[in-house]
C-alpha cells in the first residue's frame, strides 16, 4: 500500500501567559484550510495530536492539558482600525473536536509578537525602541483587544524581569487591554440577576453568578460545594466523580445562560462556559511551594477548563473575575469583601494575579468597560510542523 508522505506547514510554537499553542499565519495554511471547515479542523487536530485515547498527545504538539492543546490562526485584519484578526481553536484531547466558541486570554499575549514577526503590522507602526501598540480583532467573540508589545532595536523584546505566577522563568511584560469585554450579544448578566439559584438535578441547588465578560463564566461559592478555594490540581483532577459533578453543574449553567438549549449540547461546547468557585482570602501554599498570604490577595478563585482544574488561571476567566469583582453584590465581589473597586488581586493554584477592570450601569444594565492585565510571551520554536499528507 502506498502512503502519502508528510507535508510541511510553517508554524511557530509559542508560550503566551500560562498557555502554549501552535500559531499559524492564515496564508501559510493549505488552501483548503484557509476557510473554516473540516479540512482546517483535521489539520489542527493532527498538528496537536488529537484525538488521543491515551490522553497524552504523544504524536503531536499538544501537552495533554487544556493549557497546551491550543491553536491560533492570524491574518491581516479585515476590520477597520485593527491590525490583525486573531482566531483561537481549543483542541480537545481525547475527541476529534476543535472548539471555536471562545477566546484564549493567555495566548492573546503572544498574538502581538507573532503578528509583528509575520509582517502583519505596518512598519511605520513599529518603533525602533519602545512599545508597539497592536490592535487585535478577536474573531471568536468579535471584540477588540489592545496589546502593548515591547520593542528593542526594531524587534520584539521577549526577555525581561517580569514574573508571572504559573510560569517558571521571567520575561518581558506585555500589557493587554480587553475592550468592552462582555462576551457575546445581549446582557452581561444573561439571566438579568447578579446572583441566581442554579438548580442541578441530582446534585443540588447553588447560589451562582453567571457573567459574560472575557468568557462566559459560572461562579459558585466554594463552601457551598464542599471546598475551601485553596485546592490544587492534585486535589481535584484525579477525582472522576467530582469532575463529573462540575461538568453537570456547568451544563445546567450553560442552559440557564442561554448558551445551549439542552444539557446534551454541553459536550460539544467544552471551552465555554467556564465554571469556577470562589472563597474569601486565606493563607495557602501554591503548587510551586510558594506561600500565599491572605493579606496579599482579595479572594481565592479556582476554575476548571476543558473538564479539569486549571493549573493557574485562564486569561479570559481572569477578565470575568475582575469584572464581577467590580460589581457590588456578585458572589465574586462578596468573596472579596464587597463594595466598589477598580480591580482585584486573586489567589489561584500557582500564585496570585492582579487584574484591573471597570464596569458601569448603562440603560439600567451593568456593562464592562475594559479589563487590563499583564502577561508575557515568547517564541519557543519556529519552522514547520509536519502532518501526514492524507490528513485532510
């Protein structure tokens, strides 16, 4: 039997925030994959190494976690006053499925650098030294993001002394602004309430704040579900029963938020919504062994991504946390002590993160203005990724 040889596709492997992913320039993809559809999904799945019934993605670029099973496609922007169009694909590990329903806030930190290196930013907008402001159109959620990328001698500055909990080594700081971050159309609080009773048959009824900001997110109180808010991955990710309970809660929350019409649809929408639990600030030991003091944070937050407790915090969920914390009466705000604020510092499994945010009431409804956070990014490898020629 004759087998087609492998083909080469130009690609760059990058870390952005606490995530890693394979970045493509749209024009470098095979013609069949330059438009949405089966060919594109098959190429991305094979690149990452999915579906893998062993859950390891050994035969691809994925790292067998939701944080490392990611793909990005960039193109010169078709949107006025924007530089680049950014499309994010979350690749399932054990299923042949690419979720296009949301953004990755962490990989957003690498978008500006990749756009500059690919010649997608006009030369006159790149200083010899200083900050290059990259105007990003996030195609998944149809929102504007501004990345402030440091430049030295006309090239992206990747090295530096900015430290980010969840990332081992320091790097250059990239400031990201999520403009009007409410995700999707309609109200930022889709139920019309800051706090709802989320009824989950067979599990219980829980107080929940459900918000569309950064990414659709369901927040519940840690104490209400038997947790402290200081859990690490080892405390949850080996407990299949607990993870199934969270997935059931997430599915019923998705229905209540209007994201799906029936809980059976949740399996095909793993990336969104996220589910997270919050607790008042307390001392704990991060996964690195770092001691986190209650006095250094406003609250504790733990969030699940693609069915597992995240090792740090998703960038988009960080936007949701900060926005909700700024609105008096949400569960996030109450866990942080209540009152008005313009940002929040929260504890996550790997350490802490500060996110600035603003929200105001317009026409009787809460609206997110923007959220701001610092991340870092760097190129890990660049060249070509190879996949079998009969993949698509």
